[in-house]
C-alpha cells in the first residue's frame, strides 16, 4: 500500500471536505512556514501510533518538496486505517499554486540549511585562502569535509550542535 498523490488544488478540496493535513517536517521547518490547517507530526514520531490523525478517514501528508513524503510513503501509509494521500510537490507546490501559508519570518531558517551554509562557506574560505595566502588553509576545507562525512556516517553533527546553541536558534528549541 502506498500514498495516493494529490495536486495542491485537489488537496485543498479534500481539506474542505474534512481531510486531515499532516506536516511531517522537522519542528524548525514547520515553525518558519506551514499550511495553516496542518497538524505537525514529524516523520520520526508518526509511527508510534499516538498521532491525533489515526482515526481520520482521509489524511494528506506533506513535506517541503514531496521527496521525504515519497521516500517514507510505505511507512506513512501503513500507519493509517483510512485513505492516505501525499501532497504532490509538497509545500513548494502548494505555494506555487497560490494557496495560503503561514509564515513567521522571525524564525531562523532550518538548522539543516544553516549547516549547509556555514559548511559551504568554510570550504570556500579555506580554498580561497589556501590558493591566495597559504596552502595550510586548505586544511580548513579538509576538516569541514571530514566533519560532514563523520556526520553522515554517525548521525552526529558537531556543527549542528554549535548552531543550535546560537542565540537566533534558542527560541525554536
């Protein structure tokens, strides 16, 4: 069993008819931007059986682009008793269709994007300084690359932990 795809317009019609919309993204993503009617249940917590949508006749799952929802379609579908759908293209498609979203621009961008920005900036800085000043600066790029490999293999990202402690992120945690 898998999730049936719904266009943003069809999803809107289903919501008007009583379907439940579930945002499976992380808390920091949801806090910054989400569809007003959506319940927030991060994907990692959906499978414990305690979700408020368990008894709904129709549930529509969504993420930012639809990729995470598609990847987890089997598991999301399995946690349902009724019809299960996925919002095609996710939040991005919903916005592109001109449908309303709740935006809190005072919230920081998602932690994952912050990590990507900082790591990428450090790699570029190390490369530029290594090429123009001293080859020793290339070690910075190597260190960041090794940290990303370690984070991918272990699930622990030291840079994410540092960024979580920054003042702009404390409000969302």
